[in-house]
């Protein structure tokens, strides 16, 4: 078992750390306050070659792998969880094509995302189908050489400013196995951003409702070339990124702990620095234990994915990493805020923002409850066995 990072991993970590400190850190509070998409982050990530970390070299990515993406996200999320999501999105919006698409689709759809020429989004959730993905109602009807897509997707991260999206739809609304994925250019007739969400945190990446009203795409835009990828398409995509959502939480928690620790060194209370109080020291020790445990799970999960272990038989371990790390992020964000007392509650410090941002992580890409469902199923069917 080797826990050392390779030279390539270290290089990506250092690059992301530099961009995080120079570009993300000074802007994070403003991005949150204005709720504006930080195009400057995007351009900095593009210049540093961080947008195609998990994407194929042939189309302009660096194919450095999931652990590399995890390391980069951890660095930027120390300052802004939206920056972590921006890096994650280039994988979330393309992995369905990476796993199931044709060479032409990889080149035309993934290529521009990997090179930072286009922004993309992943459209799975619907107003009446979130956790219950199999029940989604978006319909794709074959019409000659085209498919005509009709339906509505909600809470889509980066959807309001996407140039292209991958959208899941059924060719037979009564049959979950008819689920397919389609590549849609958002300039097409019938595509509309119906509303943009007003949300609690991660305000740098807009989410919203996307409506597809008889959007006509060529049959060549069905991912993989044939109907009926079924549930394995969204599940493989989500599985391939579960620990990476956890990486957003690990970075956020590290940033929160660091900020609170510096504060506790300076703040005077009961005749000395706050950090001299044992009750406060114990809080920091608890936070560090929690972060280290989560980080180990997240790195292990990322390593598993890099070694091809993200099929249904491995999903529970990826769910363990996602659930533990995202819940850890919430615990640490709360405790770090508490260390600042009243000041922690104020917008003069980043901790109330970390606290709001952390809350998203237990919901997206499979809620904590759904992760537990996956883990408990693995226990009951003995895939996860402690005998
Ligand atoms: C900020 C944000 C960004 C998002 N980005 C995207 C995106 O880019 N693309 C995309 O497709 N989706 C996105 N989502 C949607 C997200 O994946 C869903 O919100 C999530 O899967 C939960 O679905 P739901 O909101 O419909 O809740 P529901 O499925 O209605 O669940 C409601 C509650 O019931 C629980 N629950 C549901 N079923 C079960 C069960 N069987 N057992 C136990 N508990 C259960 C859930 O855990 C939850 O607590 C985003 C959501 C948010 C908030």
C-alpha cells in the first residue's frame, strides 16, 4: 500500500494551490455576495490546464485521473466551494460520453469542454424525479433522422450558462430501460432556461430549470449511437465522481479549520489567546480527526475509480466516501464557525459562507440517505461483508 503522491499528482496539487491562492481566495466573498458566475476562475483554470483532468488526451484533456481531480478540487475548495464545483462540472457533464460515447461524440462534445472552449452541464434531475431517477419523464421521440426531446430538468448546476448539455430521456416513458442520453446544444430551438434558482450557498455556480420543448437533435446525438443505455449510464457517471464531491467537502473543511485556528491564536479571552483554552483545543483535534478520516476515504475512493473499480460491485465504498466526507464538511464548518463566536455568524468572515456551502454537498449527486441505501444494500446482499 503506497500513500505517497506521484510527481504528477504533486504538480497538479501545487498548480491548483497557486491558482487557488492567487485567483480564487481574493474573489470568493465577492462571488458569493453577487451570486455571479466567476469567469475569471474559469479562465485561470483553463490557463493552468485544470479543466480536462479526467478527460482523454486525444481530445485535449490531460487524463491525469480522478485522484488528480480530487487533489485540485481540495485546494480550490479551501477558499471557495463554487470553485471546486466548477472543476468537478467538466467531468460530471462529460463522463457519460467518456464512458459510453462514440469517438465522434468524444471529439465534438468532450473536446471543447476539456480545452475550456465550451461549458456543459449534466441534466438528470426533474421536478418529479430526483432520487427516484428511474421515474424520470423526459421523453425522446424518434422522428425520421432526428430525436425530438420534451421535458423539464431542475437544479442543473451550470445549466443556465451551459453551451451544451447531456440530457437523460426515455424513448418509452413506461420503460426505465429505454433511458438514453442525448447531446443538446443550448442554442437549439425549444431549449430554454426557464428560471434561475435563488439558493443558500455555492452561489458562484448558477442552477436552474431547463425546459426542452420539442428540441430536435440529429439521431447521431444519442450517446453511444443506440437507444437504451438504461440506468447504468447515469449511475456510472455519478459513481465515477462520488469521492470527488467528498473532495469539495475536505477542501472546505480544511479551509474552515485553518481560518478558525488563525482566529483562535489572535482572539483574547479569559486573559489569553482563545487557542490556550483546552475546550477549544479539543474542538480542533476533533475537526482534524474528522478531516483526516474523510480525506483518506476520498483518496481511496478516487484511487479505486482510477483503477476501474466503480461498477455496481464497488459503489458502496464510493458512497461511504461521499456520505462521510460531505457530512464531515458540515460538522467541521459548524464547529469552525462556533470557534469565532458571534463573529463567525457575520459575513465579515468566510465561515458563514463555508457553512452555507457545505449544506449543498449532502444533497447533490445522491443524498446522504441514498448513499446509505446503497451501503445497506451491499450489506444485505453480502457484497460488503465483515465475516
Ligand atoms: C445546488 C444543487 C445542485 C444540483 N445540481 C444538479 C445537476 O447538476 N444535475 C442534476 O441532474 N441534478 C442536480 N441536483 C439535483 C440533486 O441531485 C437532487 O436534488 C437530489 O438527487 C435529490 O433529489 P430531490 O431534490 O428530488 O429530492 P427527493 O428525491 O424528493 O428526496 C427528498 C428527501 O427524501 C429522501 N429520500 C428519497 N428517496 C429515499 C429513499 N428511497 N430512502 C430514503 N430517503 C429517501 C432524500 O434523501 C431527501 O432527503 C442539484 C441539486 C442542488 C440542490
